[in-house]
C-alpha cells in the first residue's frame, strides 16, 4: 500500500543507522592517521567509509552559513533573525550589522522538496544591495497534525502576511513554483489597496502558464488524473516524527524523481567522489560533498499543497484563464497597478520553458509598459536563472537596477 511506503522507508533508515554511524566514527579515527601513512589502501578504505556514512537523506534544514557580506567597500557581519513565524514557515531576516538603509526585499522560496537554503547563493548576491528576508518553510514531517492543513491558498496568505510585516514599499522576488502564489498575492493586495502591497514583483522561471511549450515535467503532471497522484504519491508521515500521520508528498520521492532525470550524472559524481577521496584530493571531494549535503537534505510537501498545485497550476491552468480563486474571490492580475513587474527566463530551462513566465506580462495589463521588464538569459537552464555566474554577472545587475528604480 503506497500510503505506508514512507513508514517502511523510515523503518529501514532507522535499522541501518548504526552502520552509517559506525562508518562515520571509523572514518573520523582513520583521518587521524598521519599523512605519510595514508597510502592507497588507507585512501580506498576512507572512500568506502565516506560513501557508507553518506548513504542516507537528512530531514533537517542545513545552515545558510552567510556570516559576512561585502557592501560597497565594507565587509559587514550578517545575522539571521526570525521576524515572524507560523507553524509552517518563518519570515527570516538576514540583518546586516551596522549596514546602510537598502530596499527591503522578500525572496519567496519554492516548496518543492528542498529547503529554502537551496537559495543560499541567491541570498548572498542579493544582500549586496538589499535588505533581504526569505520565506523559510518548515518541514511538514515536524509539524503536528493539530496545526491543521497547508494548501495553495495558505501559501498565498503567508506571502500577504509576510509582506504586511515588512511594511510599505517592499519588493517581492519569487523563484520558480511560487510565482503563481506571488502573482496572486500581489493581485489581491493591489485590489484591496493594501498598504504593504509590493513596490515591485519579480518572477523568475515560474509556471504562470504551463500550456506554453510544455516540458516533460508539465506533460507528466497532465498524464494522470488527479486521483492517481492522490493514491500513488501521498503518504503518511511516519509515527516516529512530530508530524506523525500528517499526509504529505514525501521529499525522498521527489528527490528520487529529480535524480532519475539525470541518473548517469549523479552516478558519475559519486564515482568521482570515491576516486578523489582515495587519491587524497580533498578540495575536489569537498566540492562534491557540499553539493550533495544540500541536495540530500529533503523536505516533505503538505499533501493538500502538492495536490492543489498539480491540479490548479499544471492540469487546469486556472491563473492564465482567469479562473483561479482565493478564499472565494477571483484572482485578477489586471488589478495590479503602480507596481513594477519583471519576468526572467532561461534559454535552456527544461522545467519551466520559455514563455511560461513571460505570460505574466500579458496578464498584468494594468501595469504601465514602462514599468515592465522581461529578460531571457541565454545559455542557462532552470537553476542558472537564480544561481551561478550568469545569475551573478548578467541577471542580478538587471534585477538590482529594476528594484532600485521602483523603490
């Protein structure tokens, strides 16, 4: 029975934990061997122990680890402060100690199987010129059932509440999946003349209209009826967890899907890791380990949020057809006025193809043309839109100028 798969998986991980713990302990002592004694045998043994100790996922959010940032010609300390929190997420503020006054910016992280720390590099770049907050979502497996449900409307409500905490003239930047909720929140706040409606909205590689050049991800979402997703992908949180018996789309299932899309690459990476460890090439090994420490830190998705996203965004395309409802009212992007709108897409994005995010420009017909910006970044895939050299050197300067013009 699929709904008990998560429990079986957790039981297996608990039973095999002593092996991983033992391997990690042995590796710790092996690393005490003087460098001169670390011959090929020791190297191969260290590689084997490292791979055994890492043969698991973690459900704990990794640290952001942004201790300092350069602003102008000053090196400033950065501290993390929870400005506001609900059971499902925190409004996390990256406060720069003795920093200058800068535009306040809410970075909206996706709820897609990984923690918001996946945007660590995005945050660090934004911190140079902005006062940055992020939606730091909590893992549903750690949230007791009595805290209630968390669906697509709840996600949108959180954005409205978080912007309310930031106050007037803040800016909102949404990465990937939450672009739909970010646009909905901006439309609702504009229609209500909310004092904290954002001064600008930036949507990056987001599925505003997935009817346009559907990707394999989009095609899979439409290949099955919604009941298939409910019956085959929704599981109960294991009884060992705080969120016991909460219904979720397990993070390890999502990760398995991601890995299978590029299986050969991931296998090669782990072969390379073993080879680097065996040869004592610590820097090369560290780079691979750092990536997979983040990649294998998974977060479950609330069942109702996952199912509503698949149905409303990827199957029925409610937003671009003016059929998306929020708390009984129609979401009307045309109500957005006196707000800057920027959309960003990647030329090689195989998750959210060219045109899907750009669709927001036509939906937001109330935004003046001179306040609209669209950028298609050549040579990048999905993650390259918000991370890496092209993001830092080519996309970010455009976003920074857009935000500052609309401040």
